[in-house]
């Protein structure tokens, strides 16, 4: 006995039709179609973005004082917390 025979699938389809109704099934179908279309568009956009070269990153320059500290290996002064 086949689990997914046409006879069984027809019975399941009829039960779903009775439970949800034709209007609700049409709404679900159109919503599902829109979701699939949106997903495909997002995938295509992602592929286009992946193929495009990344924008150039601008180098950020530190002020002279911070640059000298970084070159010397010093850390910025930490703030001390005092308990009251």
C-alpha cells in the first residue's frame, strides 16, 4: 500500500479545502507567490552586490598626538574610578 497514492492525496486535498475554504486558500496561494517572488528578487540583488567590486575604503588619519602614541606603543590614559 503506497502512502502517497493519488487516492490519499485527493482525500487530504478535500479535507484541506473543507477546513480552510476556497477564499482562504486563494489568499494563502497569492501570499505564498509574493513571498517566493520577493525571495528570488533578494537573491538576485545579493548576487549582483557580490559581483560588484566593493567601494574603496578611505584611510582615516589619527591626529598627530594619537599617532605618536600609537607609534610608541603607548595606551591612551584610562579613567580611574573611585569608590565613595
